[in-house]
C-alpha cells in the first residue's frame, strides 16, 4: 500500500514538473554577437537559448527547440546584458519639488507618477536599479506582481537621517517629532526617518528591513538638495552609524551612506559601511583606504546647474561638481571598486537623459570599461545584499544560468557607445526576466 502511494505521489510530481516545463516560454536569439558583460570584444556569431527567465545555453551551432518557440533573427547584431543604475530615486526622480510639497500629494499620486517613470526606464533598457531612498515598496511590489512594467528594484526604503541631516526635509513650521510628537510630512510619506541616538537608528533600520529593504541608506554627511546641512558637515556619531551596520549585518545585508567628505567617509568605513554614495570630495588617502578595504564607491557624473535650480543649491553644489572630475580618474587609478548611477532628483525631465549620462564616463574609461561598469560591476554591487537580495542569481552578464535580462542592440556598442544613448531606435529587443517588453524586429507576431 505504501509503495503504491509513493508511486502515485511520484507520478503526481512528475506530471507537475512536465506541466511546469511546458509552461516555460522559450526564445532563441539566432546569429547574434554577444557582449557578455566583462569582455573587451564581442563573441563570434552564436545562438542564445532563453528558457523561462534564464539563459539556458549559448552555442555556435543551431539549437534544437520545441515547436512554438520564438525565434529572433539577430543577423549579427549585439546581444548584451540589461543596463543597471545603482543610484535612482524612483519617487524623488518622478516628482518635482512643487508636486512633493503640494497638499494634493497622496500615495496614489506617488504610485501613478512612479509607475509611469518605471515603465519608461525599462524601455530605456534599464532592467535593474537600486533605489537609494524614498517611498518605494508599493511600486516594487506592483512591478513584481505584474501590475506595472518596470525594472527589478533593490529597495532601501526611507532614508535614515539625523535631525538637521540630509534627510531632514521638514519645512520651517514643522517641529521635532521627538519634542512635539508629530511626524513630519516626509516621514508620513515614508520618504525618510529622522532618527537620533542608537535606539532610534536601530528602530528605523529594522523598520525598513521589516518592509523588505535589500540594503539600508544612511545619511552620513551634508548634501546639496537639503536646506539645513552644509555639504562639509559630518553626520551621525560612530555609535549611531555602527548601530545601523549591526542591524543590517544581522539580516545579512549592508549599509550604504550618502557622504562627500573624507572625514564623513572615514567614519563610515570605521563603522563597517560597505558602500559610499557620491564621494566627489574624496582625497587620495581615503580612496586608498577604500581600495584596501574593498569598499564600494558608487558615484555619478552629476548634471551641471540647470536654469530652474535654487540659487542656494547651486552654491552648495560647487565643490561637488568640481570634485567629480578628479574622483573618477583617481579612483580608477587606485583600483577602488566603482559603480555608477544617475541620482536625478525633483527634475523628471532629466530621466530621459539617463542613457546619455553613461557617455559622460568616456572622459576616463574605454567603451568596454564603461559597459562593464553599467552591467557586470553594478550587478556585483546589487548582490552585496546577499540573502536580502530580492532576485538572487546571476545578473549583468550573458552566460548560461544567468537571468535573461537582455538587450539586442542594432550595432556594436563596444565600437560606438553612442548606441546606448539611442534606446528608442537602437534597442531592438528589451527582455527582462525572460519576457520581451519591446520588439522592433517582428511587430507582426502577436506573441511578441
């Protein structure tokens, strides 16, 4: 009797397995040349088989596939990993400051604006992003559930800031929650936690982890988009910062910090922080320390002043803008672990330039080095989240077993990087998680 039951259960699971495998979509990119995310040259012409959401095989010979599988004729075009931006703010980048301060702002408005921006970002070829702080969890869950289209998101949740820190967005009439008991508007909308002292920092960190943060964003120094803190100030004591690091490490993940100056960054490194955001005012001594300790520098080539920029912000940005042209080449020379992001804030029109900002790295890097940074290297930083990564697996590469996050490019971006800045015309196929979201090759096929 027991043997019969075991046989029945075995047959059940076998049927389930067969049924599941039959449900997997199968796509073959035929006759493509591959940029694998790491190499300085494209491969010879190969065929790439995608089964479900993974790359099943890469072969120079024809691949036998089942009837009904999709075939995409590459005709020698370039298949490469999806682009990755490791410093976006899906909410702050989709809304203007006027909209953020409007009495009409609601969670519904935030989701509406951010969902539109997320789909546009995916159609620019960005299949993965790390959100560096803000109200992100509803959007991420909706994308993962298939309600909206958008990139994979590694969420930080609300930024964590001391009083008078870079995440203290209170207006002049808003009093301290600690003394007056009323959360600020930014805290109510899950944009930031204003947390002072070890206990409050622990609670804020754990709150973000509770909601699904893949890493924690701490404000360790002054900023240019905040009203009360000069750029040069150091924020959070060692004990406060160490509290966030300990709480994150207990969950198997890490803390990244917003900071520009050597003093702020040295304190963060001492506290155990694994990734520095920005750092445009770094000196050689601190960069050598980062290289030795394998601390990531996730930095940007920021936009110059725009006509509508607040004069105070324009003045605060001067040392940061001046410093970025020095930091990139020096960090490269010292072999610091480098990652790239955009960090657009409160100017939604800048989002359309996301791809073009990659080209700004040509001052200091070869085309191959740049493509490696915005695919393989950025993916390596994403997976620093370890067990808290929402999408564990290989990303940023084209190799067997990796996620099928792919772009078919009309041309060779290793020869002509400007192709990356023309996603509308030059990105013929955009695939995320094995699903085709854009197709300019076979528009007559309803299955695509």
